[in-house]
């Protein structure tokens, strides 16, 4: 393995500065804007695909809300699904990508496609053996797992038994999603981003349609309840998520086949990174699971579901922006690490972080101000009441405070793995889990905080995690263009403040004009979101936010190609 991607001490100053001292540095600096625009374009492709995926996910949640509301059945389903869904985030957007993509990229860059294909086959075989065994354990010990995650349900035998049944049904989803995550990593390393990002959309479509078919159409004939049919839909949707990526893998020259060699250097390196990486990427989801346990102890039906709906809703901007940028950034910084180009590594990382803040800070402001209108418009049907809308919006307002932190962690944690260091994010993650437990417990002792306090605790820990990762990585790399990044963040916050004023005004006027019912919420969303975007973009241009200029240049190339192809008509003097 290349020395740049082995576990070891922090990069010494002379090494970290080498990229700026070499004769090729001026040329590399000239290419840097082009590389960043390429990353932004790739992130744009992922964003569109993830947007479709998240929208289909919202449709799925709308169907679930309409069919089951926020009562016992959906509480049990939420808990049962959260267990395999936790590993989806850990594998697809966490540990597997963080450990596999840098190593696979190095093999592909340095050793060629044949060696990279062998590594991919070894990893796939290991996933089938290890994750398959975990699934078996999960099915056997489902009562104990549910008891740990929702101890408050033991006093309600019917609810507890349903949660155990649904957990057992959905556990095989773990294996399918782990294989799908590896396929995503291979395609991303090969420069293909759209197809793997769209895979989750197939999961959403398949899970809700096949689940409804199993639960409501076939259910009465085969003796399963509607909610259990939806659980089977989750498993079938996971299978579709994997199969969707298979043709693209074959086009790239990869066909996963059984292979076994525990002594393989690349496989052993991935395993060395994977253990700490799972812990290092787990903080947010583990904290959510811990908070679910605390929420289950809040009297009445609803707190678990309110947190689930709100967190799912917050996943839209996190996936569209944070995960998209992280997915596009990781292969680039992995190539920089493989070639010991730390100067380019720093530039790419700083620019990606700036882009994360450009997109997530205004999103947080918008969701905090318009959360109730958006949630009511989407979810408030059938058994999902106006009270559920208000409580879900309250939870969302707590979650979005940490949105920028969530997204920054998606970029920062994999940067350590690209450098071959997994211990640092692991230790920070362990610390953040402990902090969350203390803060969440203290919040539950305050009767007026309720589930909002749990969401707020999760956000606070995400911000702590991001700041700790940033400062330690900054020390390791002897800087991450921190001064320029701080200036950009200050400008973005200022522009978001201007946007907040505009959105608050349009929100008040829309509801005053159209009322607080469904029509008023629709008018609020249709007026306030565009108004906020216009004000934010205008403020960013006025303040000369560098990341916005980079994004505009990245979009200019594809738009120019569309114009030349006649898809878009030019206006005026050709612009």
C-alpha cells in the first residue's frame, strides 16, 4: 500500500507543505478551479438523483402516514426499520464508502482494473459472510434488540411483540443494502454518480408498492397484517436497490463473483479501516437510536413517530447537498492522497466544505421557518392530524439547527480515511455519543422540552462532531484554507439572515391572505421558497461568495452544451 494511505502519525509540516513547494505547484493551482468545478458538476448530478430519491421517499412517508398515522403500528414499524436503516447510513454513506472507496481508488489508479476487480470480489464475499451472519443473529435476538432500543414498550406487550415481528422481517435488508453500498462505491470511484444515487429511489418505489401489494392485496389471503406487508416491502425494495446498479457495474467492467483470500493486503487494509470507520460514522444514527429509546419513555403515542417523520424530512437537504458533495469529493481526495498531493487535498476539502455551508445554512433557515407549512402540506392526511403536524415541525426545527454539522461530518470523516487514519474520527464519535446520552437524558428531565429537546440534543452533538473533526484535520494538514473558508461562511450566514427576513415576511403575508388551511400552506410554500431563494442568491452575489461563483461556472458548461445542441434557446446577445 502507498505510504500516504497507511495508519500512522500526523503528517509532518514538511510533508504537508510539499505540494506548495514543488515546481508543479503553480500548474496544479491553475488546475484547481477546474477540478473543483468538476466536483461541483458531479455533486450536481448526485443532487438531482438524490432529490428524486428523497422525493420518492417523501411519497413513501406520505403513504405510510395516510395508512397508519402516528399510532402504535407506525411506531413499531419505525423502530423495526430503524435498525437495518441505521446500517444503510453506516454502509452506504459511511463506513463502507469511507474505507472501501479510498482503497479501491488507489488500486484502480496505481495497480489497474484487474487488481481492483479482484479486491471488489473479495469485499463482496466478505460482506455476504459477515453481514449474513449478523442478519441471522438479528432475527434470533430481535426481542433483546427491541428491548434495548425501546425499553419503555415492555409495559405494552402488544406493541412490543409487533416491533419484534417487524424487526425480524426487515433484518435481511441489511445484507442487500450492504451489497448495494459496495456497488455504489465502485461506480463512484469510476466516476459514475447518477445511477448509484438513484438506487434509493428504486428502494422507495419498490418498498411502498410491493409492501402495499403484500399487506393489503395478498395479506388477507396469506395471513399477514398490512403493516407486516410493508415490512416485506422494505426487503424487496432493498433487492431492487441492488439490482438497479448491476448493469452499470457490468458496463464499467465489473461483475461481482465469489472470491476468498483473507491474506489479501487491500482487503486487510479495508478491514483495518472498517472497524473504526463504523464507529466514526455512527454518531448521528446511534444518537438518534438512543433518543428513540428516550422518546419511547415519553407518555402517549406519537413522540417516536414525530422524531422519525422529522428526521426523515431533514434527510432531504442532507442527502441532496451533504451526501452529494461528500460522494463527489471522496474519490478526488482519495486520488490526491494516493499520489501524495496534499496541497490539492487541502484545496479540494476546503472548497467542498464551503459548498456544503452554501447549501445547508439557507436550507436550515427555510425549514425552520416553513416547517409547519411544508409538513402539513405533505403529511397531514387521513390519520395524521394537525397536532401531529405541529409536533413534527417542532422536532424538525430542533434537527435543522445541526444540518450544517451533519453535512460537514459527511465530508470531514471520510477525509481521515482517505489519509488512512480511522482512529481520530472514531474517538470523536465515541465522545459525541457519550455527550449525547448525557444531554438527551437531561432534556427528558425537563417536562417542557419533550421530543424537541431530543432533536436539539442530536443537533448539538452533530455540531460538536463537525468542529472537532475540522480542528484536528486542520492540525494534521497544517491548515485547510481556514481564513478563506471563515470569510465564506460569514458571508453565507449574512446572506441567510437576509433570506430569513424575506421568508418570515412572505410567510406571514401568505397565511394572512390565504388562511392557515391547506390552501394557505400551499400559497406559503409556493411564494416563500422562491422569494427566499431570490434574496439569498442576490445577497450572495452582492457579497461575492466564492462558492456561488464556482457553482455557476460548473453549471455554465453543461448549459452551454445544451444551447449548442438546441435544447435551450439563446436570448439577446447569445447569453
